[in-house]
């Protein structure tokens, strides 16, 4: 039983294209996140949603737009892809919104390569 | 800047030895978490230690927290090849909800069989 799943696992695309990454969790959690992990393994939060409501929006270019159709899904759409967007994107979920209080469950990651 | 910084950045030890990783952070926290990331995989939660706890155990893992020094350590005893992974500490600043979890730079641990 997959707890947090992401699709696709790999995404190779050209600069200027628009792409989406999908995430689903079957843990019944209220809160979901998107993280970006760069080539140096530095993991940084991008967005957080609680019950479909945006609660954390870090300094992320407007080209990135998260969408949460329901509390089990959080998708990430990226417009006009740039070389610097190449990274591994992780979706995660947790029971509550307080970042330090709850363990987070991570998906397997989506490796995005922009050429 | 980052909340957590792990030390060392990389560590190689023989199987069966103990591995110790350290994490330092900058602001007051409510809790500190440790995560493991195997190559090509997502992060897996290992342990959460609260600011009023000094030590916590889980199987072969022992975590300490010194809030006066703003530091934590993760000890893995009797290491196994399967422990090869990157280990991250993560903290959230003291607050009243919606605090983001900030991850450290990670320690890459290699267990030599």
C-alpha cells in the first residue's frame, strides 16, 4: 500500500514547456507539502496545504502553481520551465499543520530535468 | 539561512561500528526530527525529540538534544550496510501552528561491509 505517491517519477522536458506533477496520499492526512531538493541534496519547502487551503507559500516564482482539488491530492504545475528548475521534487503529507509536531511522510520524488 | 547544519557532511565506517552525526540549529525550537534518505528515494522519518527531552531511543538509534547548545546528535549503533543513506535533521521554530519544517544539509553515511 503506497502511502504517498507521485507521478511521474522522471520528467525530461525542454525549456519553456509547461509540466505538471501529481501527488496523492492515502493516509487520511490533512496537510500536504511540496519540497524541492537540489543537486546538493538541500531540501527546501515550497508550498503547504491544509484541507485544500494554502498555508505556506515560500518565495517561489509565480511560474509554480500548486493545486489541491481535495485533501488527498496536491498537484504542482510549472509554467515556462527553466534550466534552474531541474531538481527532485518531493510531495509529503502530515497529520497536522504544525511543522515540528508531526512526522512527515514523503513520496518517492519526481526527478525533473530541463534541457 | 538554513536552520540545521549537519556535521560531518560525509562519514564512512566499517559495518558493526557506531556512527554519530551532529546537527546544529539557530533558533528556538519545539521539536527536532531526524530523517533518512536512501539513494533515489524519499525521506523516511526516524525519530522526533521534543525540546523538553534530552535523549530518546528507537531500536539502534539514540538521539540527544541539547537546547542550550542548540544541537542534537544521532547515534546509530552496530551499523549495517542497509544504514547507508543520507541523514537529515529537521526543525521548526517555536510558534503556534503552520510552522514550516526546515531541513539541514545532511550527513551522507556509508557503511563499508
